[in-house]
C-alpha cells in the first residue's frame, strides 16, 4: 500500500480538540502524521488515541505563559523514528522566532524495503523571506545527505511562487498539490483567523513535497462549503493537508 501522510499546524497554544483531530486523521487513513505548533502532552494524547506505532515530539520554544511548543512526527501504522534539529535562533529557547525541523525515516510500504526520508518543517513567518531561504537550504542539504527518496511537509509560511519554492524545485522536490491539482489554489490558512470564522481560508502556506523516486497518488485539503467544514475553522488557523505517495513506477 502507498504511504498516506497528514500535515497539520494545530495552533496548540489555543488548545487542541483531540477527538476532532483524531477523527480526521483516522478518516484520512493516515500512516504518518506531521504536526506543527503542538505541545508535548497534546502530541502524546493524539498518539495514544491513534494507537500509534511511534511518536516523537521536538521542543521548539517556551513562551513562558503556556506549555512549551514544538513539532511532532506520529507513526500511526508504521514506526517513523524522528530526530529534532534547531535551525534558526538555536540558542534562544524562549523566542517564538526559534525554528526547528524533524527528520524521520519511514518505509514507503509497511513490508517493503524502500525507506524514505521524512522532513517535518515550520519555516519562519512574516516578512523573513531571507531567513526562510536559509532554512530551505538546510532542508535541501539534509535531504541530499541521506541520498534516498524524500518527503518534505509542513507549514512553509510562504505562498506558491515564492523564492523558497524555486529553491526546492531546483533541488528536485516537487509540490504534490501543484502536480495533481495544477492551478487550483487550495488555500490552507486564514489571515486574521478567529476560531469558528465563517470566512473561507485565503492563502496556501502548507505543502507536501516529494523527491525523485516517489510518485504523487492523491492530495486533498478540506474545502469551504464541504459538509462539516466548520469544525476545521474551530480547530486551527491552518487546514490539514493529506497526501498519498508511492514509489515511482509502483502503479505500473
């Protein structure tokens, strides 16, 4: 079976509706989940509810007023052991500008020998395009060092066409959404989000990229107007991206 991945920025500092998140992950049939802006206890509770094969949480920063924030890789149907690397403002653990990424290894199929590198990213926000470019360079180097097929997923904090996408494309990483959906905008984020907003999301910031050696099978994002879409506007200011990939040529 191909690998199905869900990437989701959960805005954990505002609280997480564990049941709603688990329901979506299970409905998506996710084998692996990568999360951004999630607290350790939230990640642990999600992993337990999913009866996950593995979970790894990485510390990003501690905003003092609430629990530390971080990222997580949850191997739902197969282990996905991950390591965390600080890449921006490494020695500023109290700063929201500190950025990390997680690098995991996961089998593309549960019983197959092919292992892919999985990178969970949350790039710098706002007008920090130069910093995002440096962070993108770190991702590209990590993928190259492992010399095997790769999936890069997460919150890139930049729209399609930005310089970082050129950098990723030049490194052989293709956007699954653009490959399968073309010019469909597929927004994943609300600017000026308020929980429960009736407005449609306005921009695409969340992506799944794949390298040579992998093939995109399917990709989806909840759509404004879909049944039960309102619940996503309550959970977070980002929507989950679900992508299914397989080894190139596996469907032939």
